[in-house]
C-alpha cells in the first residue's frame, strides 16, 4: 500500500515553558516548579503528530543557523518527519522564533510571549515530490501560496487562528479550514450565538456563501461546529477532570482533524477525533513532547480501522 505524501508548511518556534504554582505578581520572586524546552508552533505540532501516528510527512519552515534551529530539526527528525526541506536563513542569525510560555498550575491557563519576525518567510519552494496533502498554519503566507499554486491537485487544509488578510487569501484556495471563533466571527461579521441553533445555521451558511472551503469551528469549551451532508452539526466538548495546560489544545485539534481527513474518516468522524484530541490535550503539560497516542484517541472515539457513524446534534 502506497502512503499518501503530506507537506506541512509553517513558521516553527522554540518554546521555553515555565510552570508556576500561581500566576506572576509584579515585583514578586517566583520559584519555578517545572521548566521545559521543546520545538513548537502549530506546523511543527501537526507534522510531529502525523509522523508519530505513522504518516509520510515532510516539513518546511524557516529557521536560523543556530542551536535552536538545529534543535527544531532534530526533534522533528525524532518523530520520523522528513526535514530536508527546512530552509536555513544564514543572513539573519537570530530569526528562529521563540515563545516563552508561562503556565499557571492552579488553573491550567497559559500566557505566551512570542518573539518572531513576521516578514521572514520561505523563499525556495522546491520539493522533490508531489504532495497529496498540503497542511498550513498560516504563519508563512508566501510559502503556503507557492505550494498551493505549484500543486493545484493536492488537498489543502489551513489553520485559521488569527484574523489576517493574508490568511484569508490563503483560505480562498483551500479545501478545508479549521478556524477559531475570532477568525470565524471576523469572516462572517456575525456573533456566534451558541444557544440559538437557527443562528448557528445562519452563521455556517454565511461562511459557505463567502468561501468554498469546508469550515470546522473550534469553540473551545463549547465544542465544535461544522457542516456535512448539507447539515450544520455541533459536538459538545468532552469533559475533563482538571485542565493542566491550554497552550496547545487548538494545535492538537487541528492535527487530529488533519489525520482524520487524510485517512478518509470523513467529516463527521474527523470532527469527533479532533474534538476528543483537543480536549484530552488539556490534561498534559508541554508541546510535541506531550502529544497523545493514536490508539487512545480512537478508543475514546469508538473508532477502529473502519469508521463508524458519529453522534452529533443536527441543527437543521
């Protein structure tokens, strides 16, 4: 059986994760409970998870010629990700994005301080294979648009978690868009009225009128909203005992949804897998070092190799 080939595009980061018993108070002296250093960013996360879950995945993103860039590559390699297309910027020795994440252990809330140069993007756009799927997190618009134009027959999936004209331009060329609430509201210029089914149907219809892509909306504690088989559907968020870290829940949701679509689980079951994975990730501290096992997610979803119907609330 020939594996499908997946290309993941984005801007990698290197994360410094600090876990504190309580959030910072100005002027206070704080003892760090736990410190982690790990590669991150949505694109690195999805590539690592696809590699961990057995997919043939290649990654491209811009890093500097320094120890952080080397660590990002090494950690991707450890998850069986093909990193030969990572682009090294020799002219800007400090261009690897860094993210300082402070986790409040008392409630699992995270605060992020990102240092990045949004103007630095991929420039080469050359690959020695034709991807079946192109996965983008919107952080490298130039590289994303180049891939979409060069491989028009590939299935494309975008994470739209920031309000941006560049991300919107990319979305118009995609087959699937995983969006957060802020982006979806900015796109439709409508409020997301969770408790009004008719309003949710109108919301998804407005998206369909504006964009050809199939949208799935991450609604955090309210679950997931999407459309399939000409019906608008909502799956409630799974219940967890205690939230440990909310930093990468959206990334895990995106990565699991991508896995489902690539493996022909269909929209309903892919949404179910993503919803479960995003919820379970709240119970783990860290980035790619804390990714879930595929067997655990599929078991909780009630899915095996052959997909099964998913129970959803039909809103129309």
